[in-house]
C-alpha cells in the first residue's frame, strides 16, 4: 500500500486530497503542520531565515520517514486577510522546511500545493516558472515556489497550482453563488471568455493523481480547466442569464479597483475576484490534460453546490 503523508489534511484542500487518496486505497498519514511566522521580503531572505528552524526540520523528518510521497496542503489561503508574517511563514517558509525534511527522510516525491495566483493577471495561465504576483497572498505563494525551486532535484518536487477553488464551506463560493442568483449578476461583454473556476473535489482528485502516478510529473502542474465561461458559470449557479455589461465600462471599474488595491491587499483580492467573474482568464492545456486526466465532477456538482448555498440561506432566514 502506498503511504502518503499529508500536511494540512484537515484544511480546505488537504481534506479533499486525503479523502480522494483514501478512496483510492492509499495509506494516508496525517501530519500536523507547525505554525510559523517569517519576515522575509525575498526568496533569499526566507532561505536565510530557514536556517534558524533546524529543530522543526528534525521533527518533520521523524514524522515523514517511510512515506513514498508528501503532499503539503498546509497554507493560509485568505487572499485579503492575514498579516504578512503569517502568510510568509505558512506559504513560503514552511514549504522550504518540509522540502528539507523530505530530503532527510528519503521521501521520493513532494507535491506542494501552490496557487495559480502566482501568475497574477497574465492573459493565459500556464505551467511556466514565470511569476507575476499582485497581492500579499500571491507574493507569499510565489516566494514559496522560488524557495522550493532553489534546493535541487531531491526529492522530486512538484509545484501544483490550483486555480479558483470552490466548495460549500468557502465564503467566496457562497458569495459567488449569491451574486449569480441576484439581480446584480453580470459579466463583461458576451460572457464567452473562459474562467478557471474549479470544484474542490476535482482539485483533490488531481493532486491525488499527481501524488501516486507511476511516472514523474513535471516541476509545475496546473489544475486543468473545467471548460466554464464567465456567463456559463453564472447561469449554472444562478439559474438565469446574467446582465452583459459593456466591456469598456467593466474594464474601467476593475482597473479603478485595482489601483486602489495597490495600497490595500484586501481591496486587491476583491478586485481580482471581480475581474475573474467579469472577464475570466484563459489557461494553457497543461500536463494533466495532456495525460488524458478528466475531472470526476461536472455541471451537476456545480448545481448541487448552488442549491446547498440557497438551502443555507433559507435556513438562516427562517431562524
């Protein structure tokens, strides 16, 4: 039986990964991730700071021995909230310490859950090492990738980039479903632009595949597209046609919000979410899609997600 150690197994993405791996018959070992803070403002600074945490590496090494693969799903995922030291500690320093522990423990593969946000507002997401972070959250994730790429080839490290992940317990998902059902539901232009929105269960399945596949995955793996468009997603979630805003007007509003976001991480995160809803973002066909991997959940799961949000709202209204 394949032994997979998962850090952050009780978290949003980690729980989905653990559930999928168990369903596939893997022996999942839950590893508690230490809470760290870091002050680094560059990958070099974080690497230097890591030298003070050899005791953490030693403890992690003991827990990771015997694992074939380690999935690091421990993260701070709120793009608009936590302070920099906490973001940097969880998203950049900890991955580096985990990688070093994996090397000492003889682990063959490390799958680090990064984020497509490291590429920011590029026209098309891809599996290149090009990084264009736009917020404190995406910058901390980008530093994490830079640190991991510096250590070398042992263990084989895969930087897995989920796109915009949705599940019933996520506040941004509930907000999107409510927006889609409201009179404010809207997209820019025709609404035919692709949008990289994905279901949590599909992300868990994709990471699980990368963790156990017999061949070596590439250094960077992007979560495959679910084939959604900006208007199509709102139709599925809201059950009606969204308004179609003039593209020039929508772009002006997003750019204004983005300008304010340059001075506020909270506004930057919210502006980026609005941009994704209105304009979407294209993505290249990555390694998983090229391998023929297909997401297990489709339109029905999105509809069930919207229904769960409506049911929750009805219970809240009647309470």
